[in-house]
C-alpha cells in the first residue's frame, strides 16, 4: 500500500544505541539509524540546536532525518546529545559549556562516523550545531558539511575563514525569515569561504516548521551525502 510520508512517519530503519566516549571522559547518549538491509551509501553525523533553548538529538528536523534517510536514500544518521543535554533517550554526562568543551563531543561524534566505514561522511548542524561544525568539524575524513539556520553566534570570523584552507564543501541553508542570520547577511559572512554555497529558503524560519521546509532540507542533505542531486519521494510503499 502506498502511503504519504507525513511529519510523524517513521520508515523502516535499523536503530542501534551508541555511547560516545569523549577525550575528557564524558559519556554521550546517541543512536545510529541505519538502512535495514544494505550497507549505508553515506553517513550523516548530526549536531542539534542549543540545549539551553530546548535543542536535543530529537529536535524535529534531525529526528525526521533519522526516520527517513536510511530508507529513502540508504544514508545512515547519527544523532546524539551533547554534554549535559537530556532527551527521551537519556542524559549525556557533563555540562553545557557554550561551545568550548563541546569540541570533545564533536571529535567523538566524528570518530564514530568514521568508524562506521561508509563511503562518505557528512556533518549536519542545525543552529547551535552549525557553530560546533564550523568551530571543530574541519577535519580529515569529513567529505562535506551542511548547515541549517547558522546563527554564527559562537563561530569567530577567524574560525569561519579557516574553512577556506580546506577543500570540504559547505552548504548553508538560510531561511528568509530567520531570527538570527538571513540570506543576504549570510552571503556576506560566508564570502570568506570560496567553497561555501548559501541557499536562501523562501518563507522559511529558524525552526523549520512545516513539511515543505523539512523536505527541502532533507533533499539537500541527501544530495550532499550521496554526491548527486536527490529529490526524496513523498510516498512510501508499505508492501
């Protein structure tokens, strides 16, 4: 039976809990969402919005990525709670440190992504998560980065410009009505990074509420992960 994919749709995925161990001794709660019966064509490591504003590994856009991408694109998705963050999956050790000690969290997550052994590794940050990617994600083994609603709150101009020394492509999706950074200003800031592409999302807002915006974001994530243009299906055959 063909069914429409809606906001609460959970497609078949294989879920594996994971505990990330950081260099400074913290245990972070996480979960892989994997294709059911095939090796992943790519791995996406996600970084959630600001925990002091309610962000966690189950923030809706990241949860939808985990619910859909393994089935629709053979893309594995890692979600985890940064230090001191609580979600229905549990609480990660440590305390929020305003994107400082979280550098160790990023390292642990990237190591887990590399250990999966997928052909490509993509970092996906949303809001605060984009700062973590920009500050600490410029590493060997990372094939690309996708940024959703980057506020550039914790990322310094020097840290952003340092990406110009890398060949890692950066795709920033910037909502037209974002509360923190809008497309025109984002293009000015990211001009320091030659391989960065800023895509304005007409009518979009910082929280990506609305299925059409979710699908727009996930199409880009899948395209970057697989290295080719992708339009994810809006329906699923439950046969």
